[in-house]
């Protein structure tokens, strides 16, 4: 990241390791983990454009059955950089490890920080279908007019998007892979065409792919040569039209509905 010019990146979006001892990380004390995160955050702020955003997606650190919500303990690191927290987006998903002595975790969080009050924001590209399409005012001066935005409604700060498990079309060898559609929403709402998107913990390149899909320039880095090679392969598939991704906004399968229903 030190090779990237100051104030040149419009969106830093990433999911760092959670200090759980996965293959791609070295487990350390929580204090050492936070100190390492602070170094990366300082660089992220340096490269961030004044109108840019940082989206830091994390779950829980687990130690002897006790959970530590990482976005809570990371909060001060970002606040000390004079960033402003705009949303704590809850990413809810239906599948994961089943816990035996506590409730199974089925969500993670994306903390959205901005450098200034004049930040890039586009709601229209990420609107979702309204609950009551075509609903109209039934009285008053607007009687008969649409009471909802015809483009859809604000998706709110709770997003239900499947995580990448074995039957997901984007599945690779990475055990904790970003779904592309999760990052698409951030790219479309927080950047303009031509902007630079950076993922400093790139993994297999989902954030870079989401950026390139929508006319942005994606940068990424990772310590795993294997993951970088897979990211390059996936970008090649994107370029030649063979990359499989789950479309943004596709309904989530509901087994309780008749065959073909969602």
C-alpha cells in the first residue's frame, strides 16, 4: 500500500483476517492483532480520496468460547483517524458452522467510514423492489400519486446475501470468500465510473472483480501466491465472459415454497 499515491483511492473495501488461525493468517494476541490492523488503517486513510469511503467487513474473534465483536474493538482505531461512521451494515446469511453451546452466528458487519462530509453516495443503483409496488396516496393533495419511489426503496442497513459455500457459483479454494454481489452494492453506491477501488486483503479477488464489472479500476494485494493466481484467473474469466457470479438482487432460494419459487 505504501506504493499507492496519497488521496488516490475512492473506495477501500476489505475483509481482514479475524485472528482465528485460518490457513492464511497467524493467530496472535488480540492486542497484537489490533496493532497490526491499526498500521493498515493508517495507510488506508492516507491513500483515501477526500470524497472516498472505507468499508471494513469483519465478524467475531472467538477465544475459548467467548466472542469479541471485531468491529467494536476496531472502532477506536478508525475514530482516531478522524473518520466518521456512516453505517454499520449487517450482512446476514443463512449458512455456516453450527454451534453447540451458543447460538450459531449468521451475520457479520461492514462498518462504512468516510473521510469528510462531502462523500460520494448514489442510492438509486442499489435500490430494492418496494414491498407494495404501485402503492399510491389515498387522500390529500397527492391522492392518486405514487407514494413510493418508482426506482425502488432504500435497502436499509441489513443485507441478506448468501455467503460463498460449496454450492455457490463463485466458490474457490478460499474458505472465507467475499460474494461479489456484496461488494457490487458498495461499489455502485460509493464510487463513480473510473474511480479506483482497493482491497488490501484481496483473497481471490472478489472486490477487484466487482469494481471491474462496473467500470471502476480494481487494485488488490494478498500474501498468498495461490490466492493471487486465482484472482488473476477470475479476472481473465471476467474479461472473456466466462466468469460465473451470483447476480446482484437475485432472490434467495426458499425450500418452503413450491418448486421454482424463491
